C-alpha cells in the first residue's frame, strides 16, 4: 500500500470539501421550493376564505412549475453521478 504524502491528503481534503459545497446548493433549492409551496398554499387558503373561489389555473401552473424544477434538479444530480 502506498504511503500518502501531505500533498495527497490535502488534495483529497479539498476534493471532499468541494463535494460538500456542491450538495449544499441543491439542498437549499429543495428546501426553498418546499417552503414556497407551503407559503403559496397558505395564501391560496386565505384567498379562498375571502373570495370563496380558488384560482385553479394559478394553482396548477405553480405546482407544475415547482415539480419541473425539482425533477430537473434530480436529473442534473443523476447525470453528475454517472
């Protein structure tokens, strides 16, 4: 088994650090989308109680958009791992 030099250890450490940073962005996006969906749903409930009618086209469009964003992010992560 080869002995690792200090330089090799530092390179491995830097590589691992970069991998952790890459995962942070996607996790942030997922949490942000979930939080925005909760806020949107709360807003729609409020509008429904005041008006008595829900904006169904807006609801379908919003959840369609966020679903596509999450699927796209997962596809990027799958392609990265190959």
